[in-house]
């Protein structure tokens, strides 16, 4: 379940000039995935993203990273038109680096539209780009290649899946609320061997590690009563993975259709309804940039597996703050994982995403001066 469905859809009316949007295809039960085709773009759905997070090492130095490409449809009726300047889609991308040794968090954004090749997402083969940032499959049809750079850092990575893709939810859909279409089609590579380079502070570092990749697409996903979500991905050192998402309602309750997926070492996936797990926040962190208060440490329990995990951020401040027409704010951070299962210790690493903790979608004028410089 990936970042910012609510934040993205809040941005769409402004990007479309306030006009009413025509219908996009809803995500409905019975969808049959076909790979590698379904790694590519689905412009008949309004919102789509390709989302990578991971943990990298260069000797004793440790890094977390995020690279995400978002596609938001503005007007499907205009897509067949021939003008290169037709306003039917916007694409943007987020890049973030958690430098554990340097105790700092860096991030950048790119925004463009598919005019004259400035940005795009292929529909036949997986290749998405925003200016000179890109993600896609290499010629072998298996290796993912990522390239992106900020003002002071850059990534160039090759990722090879250690497991087959996992389809989340049931009957081809990951439900987000009651009612037809309040869902997405959601697939992940939960463990990818990763190698490449990180450029930071003038140094080019050869890195290795592991990554997680999400691809999600749908239309009209969240209900009006939902204010945001907490999303958790965990890669245990013994080769198993866990994904959970908890949708928060405006009245403080949790959406009953929140769910997750448990993935075994051999790639077998089990759907986890909300009744099968619980998450408890143990601490909080107040952002000096936006004033938002986020949960900051979590206990995850799956009673049926006698599993309890403690997730601790490697840095408190891993908040991304973007103003302007794609003004979104969320916390997306690397976490360490420790716990027990049947009285045996387990360890691992993961990522947590927190949306909706700042209230309405801000622009630069709504944020403190410090936020604008980030």
C-alpha cells in the first residue's frame, strides 16, 4: 500500500484546473495479473506508482533509500489526442536517502508531464521516467534498474528479485474501504538483491544490500472518512517478509478492511485481515519542520504466529515536505526490527510510511519557513 493515495488525489483537482474529472477504471475483484505486462503502466486507472525502498551498505556505512515514481491521470479523454502539450497526465518522483552514519536525511522531488518526452510511463514494457530519473527492467526482463540524483546525492542501482512477485489482498484487489472501486491492484517484490553506487558529499560509494518494490494502481481508492494510513514493510533476516497497512478514519477508528500479507521463505503469501494482527505505537516525534506529531516506535503482534516485533526508526527525522502544486507531506523512514517468535529471537529491517498527520494537503504558504527550504 503505498504513499499518499489521499494526498495525490487531493492534488488532482488543482492540477486539472478545478474541472470535473471523467471516469477512470475502478479496481474491481477478479483482476488477473499477467507479468511482465502488469509491471508496466495502466493509464486507464487514475493513480499509479512504482515504489522502491531499501537498505544499503558501503563498508561500515549504512543507508536507507526511497525512490518512487507517481503517475496521476487528469483527463483520460485527452490521451488519444496528438498534441504533445495535451494536459492529461502528470508524473512526479520522490528520492530520499537516510545517511545513518552521518545522521542526516536528504530528499528531492521531480515534477513533469508527458510532453516532448520529458516524462512518461510505458504501457507495454516497464519503464517510467521523470526528466533524467528513471526506473525499469533491463534487457533480461528481470533486473530492475534505478537512476536518480539530487543536489547533493545520487543513486544508480541494479536490483534482482530473490522471490516471485506477491499479489496483495484477495481476488486480485487490495481493499481500502467498503464499496465498489475503493480498492487497488497491488503487487510487490518483497526481497531484491541490490548493488550499485551512492554518490554523497563528493564520494562515490559502491553499495550492496536489499530492497522492496511496490507497484499499485487504482481509482477513487479511499473513502471520504479516511484521513491517512500507517504502512509497514518488514524483511526478517531469516528470509521472510511482512506487509501491513492500517487505514485511519477521521473519527480516530481504524478501517476494518485494513490488512496485510505474510510471505514465507519460499515466496508463499498469506492474506492477513485486521483481526490477525495489531500495531501499537510506543513513542512519538514532533516535526520541527511542520509541527506534525508522528508515532515513532511500534510493537507489531501477530498472535496466531506467536510473533512480536519492535520497529525502531534509525533516525527520528525522516519526514518529506514538498510544497507547490504537488504539495505533500509524509514520514517515510528506515527502521530496525527486533523481536521474538515462539521464544526465539528474530531480527530484520524495514520501512514505515505515515500519511495524514499534518491535516490538509499543504502548499509552501501553509508551512513554516524552515519547511520551504527542504
